[in-house]
C-alpha cells in the first residue's frame, strides 16, 4: 500500500465482552496471580477447572492465556491458543512432560469470542470450546490425570503469558487479543471438575459452586473467589470492550495513518473504519 491509499476495516459490534486487551509480543505484559498457583500446589489439588473467554486476532501465533511456573526449576503448566488450537501442557521438574494436548485444527477463529473450559477430574483432562467437548490430540499422556498436586516447585503464575517455562522467571508467548472472566475451581473434591452442564452455565454467565479464583477483568483484577489472590497488572494493559470490529481495528490497522484522516461509523450492528495512509 502506498501513501494516501485508503485503508478499510469492518466487523460486527456484537457480541461484545468487557475484559483486558493484550497487544502481544515479548513485552512482559500479564496479570500476575502467583498466590493462586502457590495455593493450588500447597493444597495438593488433584481436580480442577479453568475457564476463560478469549479472542485472538490471527491463527498463526502462540498466545498463552494462563501459565504457571517456577523461577528456579523447569517445572510449569500453561494453556494457550497456538496456531488456531487450544494447547495445554504440564511439565514436572526433571523435566518430564506429563500432559501435552491440543484441540482440533482451526477450532479457534480469529476476531471471535470463544469460551474455553479445561477440566481435570484426576483421570483425564478434557477441553470444552463454547460448551462443546473437544476430540483431543495427545502428544504426551504420561499422566493424563495431572493437575497441580505434583507441581511442587511452582511459585508464580500469570493470566496472559507463559510463566517461567525455562526456570528463569521470564514471561513468554504473551497473549495477543482479549481475555475476559477467568475462573478456576481447584481442590480435592469432585465438585471442582465441572460437568458439561456446569460448563455451559458458566459460559452463559451463571455463578457455579465456589471458585478458588475468579477474575472478571472488567474493571479490576480483584479475586472474587475463595483464594483471594488480587492480581497485579504488569506492563501496558488496558480494560476494554472487545468485539470483532474492535479486534480488527486494533490488530489489523497497524500501518502509519495520516493525522485527522480516520473515520469510524456504524450501521445495523457493523462497525466501519476508513483511514488514509501517512507518508
């Protein structure tokens, strides 16, 4: 594209969810929730569920939406959107991979809100996308019932990044897009492994049971769960309403623009943005 060319994006304004917008890249952005992971390890939790709403702008990157690890040992877990699929991995000190699993190809669509639920009943890990149980590809199933009980060295966790996967206290694969309403049920009781009916209730906004942690991410990182881990925003993150249009405008409108030459309008539930390229 050349100077003075017209640049155009459009997208649906609904559904819209309130959450945190992550710009991605190796910038150490994330929501620090160390105490949440430490408590699950200390309690030898064997069963649990992690849910979140996520929206990514492409199906080529690797974007972690939750990760926990140790600053001094290679022991970690993470859940990510990787090239259009959900990937979950648990690695014990050694390092020994216990779980590495992915959902079907292209199960995550760009610029689209998806509800993710990762459920562990101490026998097999399950993943739901938008309330539907996924057929999983297991790269490693050494212990398909792994949760946090054996991750004895973990001392940190972040929403929106892999945490210390190299045992070096570094954040990697920072999330790109939007994350909203992150909840964790965790413990030794079977009630922490949500049923498919409960996953759908959570997806529809209901309060189910007693979450260990619950960060709505709508205007704060205050923990509404029993774990009481009020997170800390690290880096350049903002609270934002996210929909298809805002995602396309934020992540596709990356070329230099001429000042005072951006027009945004909406009609019948669709947003439009016109801009003129700068020199």
